[in-house]
C-alpha cells in the first residue's frame, strides 16, 4: 500500500484542517447590512486595539455581531443564518466591510480557525483569508441600571434628530455641551435637549412605559446619533439608564436585526438651560416658516462673513429682513407677511443659527416669541398651545447692536 509523500501530506493537512473548521453560511446582503451598522460604532486608532475588530459570536441558527469604541458598544442579532457550531472570533471591521460592499448578492460561508484565529470567507467567485484575534480578549462592560423606560422608535428618532444639530462641537473644552441631555420629568415625559453657545433646542414626548421620576443623563453626541439611526428602524425600544445607557430593541422593523446598544454616559453637569427660556411672551409673531426660510437664504447671502448678521424689523403686518457687508459693499432687504402682536422691534440673529432654528420646527405656520432685542427668541409651531411641552422648540440668542 502506497503512502502519500511528505510533500503530499503537507498539502493534505491544510485542506483537512479547512474542512473541519467551524463555520456558518449567510446571505451577503444580510451580513453587509449588519456589518455597516457595526462599523458605524468603530473609531480610528482606538485605545483598546481589539476595538478595531468586529466580534462574531456564532451559535446554532444565530449570529451576533459586536462593535465597540470604548464609549459605546453595539450588538446585533441575526437569525437568518445556517450554523451548527458555537464559537467566537474577532475580525477586522473595515476590511470585512470592504469585501462585502464589493460583492454581489450571493450566499457566503465563513470558516474559522480557532487555533491561529484566521478566517476564510468563501464566495461564488473567490475566497478571502482574514487575520483575526482571539475573542477571549474582548472586554465586557459592567453596567448598573437605575431607570427603565419603553419608548416608540419614531418618538426617540424625532427627538434626537431635532436636537442633534445644536450640539456643541468642542468636546475637549465643553464635554457637557457636546452631549445630548436626556431628561426624565415628573409628569412622565422625556425631554431631549441640546445647546451650543448661541442657540438651543428641546423636544418633549411621552414614553409608552415609565415612572414619574426626575433624572437626567448625558449622551455623547455620536452615541445619540447612532441611537437615533437605530430608533428609526425599530418599533419599540427599552431604555435602561444608570452609569451607562443600555438601549435594546423590543420590536424591529423589516430586515433590521435585533440590537443592543451600551454607551458610557458623560459624567458632567449640564448648564441650567431653563434659565435661558423667557417666561413672559409680550411680543408674538405668526409667520409662514417656508416663506421666512426662503427669504433668510436670499438675504443671508449678503451678510458679513464674520457675524453673518441678519436684522429682523418687525411691524404689525410685515417683517423686513436686512443684511449688509461693508467690506463687499453689498446689502439686501426683503419683506415677509407676518401677524405680529407687540411693539415694533429690531432684532438681529446669526443667519446660520436662525436657519437651524427654523429647520427643526414642525408644521408650516410658526410662532416666534420675542421679549426684548437683547434677549433670546423662542421658535415653536403655531399649531401647539404655549403650555404644550410635547413638541419641538428652539431658542436663538440675538446679535447685539453696537451702541
């Protein structure tokens, strides 16, 4: 009986090892959708090197993907997978995304070598070997929970999308302002708040289930952005709040996998933002939001590059928008119809900030509450009562005129 030569045995060994690797099979589009969401959590040059990878946890009939940045962790659960083995492996997130993004829709098989932590991704047209890492080195976050709320995904998505444009961008100097405040109020509502040094917005909504307790939590802006994106694809979400935020899908929509998001909350004090909101409402203007937006875009184009100031000259039936640039020798003015109740007033705003305030207010007709030319103006939908807190409002500080 002939025995294989030493050279032949060298070829057969890797082949036999490949055949007996634990594996799973999945559709490429299903895996790509999950890997895209996981990659959104990853950051460049993480402090924990293994966080440049995606964690794959395979169980019979189930695949879980995990991604982390140190501030947040996202877990996605896919059941549309063929697997009989149980194993864990970490694979490079960006490389895996690149491969999947450039493959047509087709079945894929991933074989994993748990000895040297490499994987072989097999497609119809090729195979791709990836160098991974031992999943035992993946850190586990320790969380404590004090508050539990259940909210509708659309509610949370609308709240976060309304306030995120107003988050302060300098995280190093103002970590609190570079966050979204999530405030649980005594009336059982939840309010999301974001502000920078010159403008602010807040949005209130009623959760499905929750307690009448007062508590506040600060979400990092990137975490709030990721949570808002997940909320838009989820019917119901459970929010568990303590030292960390633990958000999980109760009921997802369409192909969206079940998910669990953990995020470290910002340990800082948020400014007393309610002190900025004027209590009196002596001057009220009701105006078409669309007409004011369009006029602002035209007139704002003529504003000075530094202050970007646009002046509003209010009278009973019209508001005149005026801007000028002394350096360029240009100016512009335009009138918009308004229903104004109050004393004639001149007040100026930064055109960019004013445009952001207009963009987050729902509805066509908008109410603007003015106090004095040197105090903030509040923007709200004309369809809601002033006492209704379950809506979106914005506040903008004025530019003071030179004495």
